[in-house]
C-alpha cells in the first residue's frame, strides 16, 4: 500500500539540526495520520506515494518546521501567580489568572524561576531551527474511524507529535 492522504503511516526517524547534532531519534516508529495535523505539511507532501521500506530525507527551514523564534513570546511574570510546586520545564496551555495575556495558541514553558519572577517561553523548543529529518516508512495502513474523526493517529501517544505544526 502506498501513502495517500487519509491513511496512517508508521515512521521511524532521525532528526538533526543544521550542524548535524542529533535532536531526536525514533527507531521503533510512531503512527501519523497523513493529511491531518500529525505531520508538518512539507513532510506529508514528500511522503505521498511511498510504501513500507521506503526512505526519505528532508531539509526544513524554520518557516516549514516550527516557525521563527519570536522574542515577543517571552514573558516575565510575578512568581506569586504560579503554584508553589513550580519547576523549570513545566508547560502551561493556559497562563494563570493575572498574567500578561499571551498568544492564545502557544504553550508556555517555564524556563527560569527566580525568587519573585518567572520567565516563560511560548516558542516551540525547535523554533528558529533548520532541521534535517531522515525517515523510514515502516508500515502504511487504513485509518480507523477514531483517527479519521480526529484527523490524527496520535490519540494514545501525544508525545509522538514531533511533527505537529500547531506547536509553533
């Protein structure tokens, strides 16, 4: 079976930055719904027509990946607005009440915690980076009804979504 929109492809991959430094690697594979929001558009386009065992190598500039780094997505907020168990690396889909209104589509990551201030970054961790993704198609299958409805095969594995465009 060859990949077309509306099918699910199981991919393994190796992602590096423009200097060849490893960012992520998955040899076991994850399922991605082709034509939905699971894959970056350029990645999905390149996969059309490939079948199990086929490989690909794609170079993505920031505009085709996770966008440019936007300094205005950095926020400095009062520490007292956050829970006491706050840790660096925690993510917020919605900022606590009293914070500066941020980008409604951004997830904010706590990058620094000071005695009275917290630094948050609404950029995707890979924003501003050119990427190389080498991948292998491990399998191609029909999408099940839940995947078709959600336009996603990541229903049980949200961590797999390295290619999600909505994480800009």
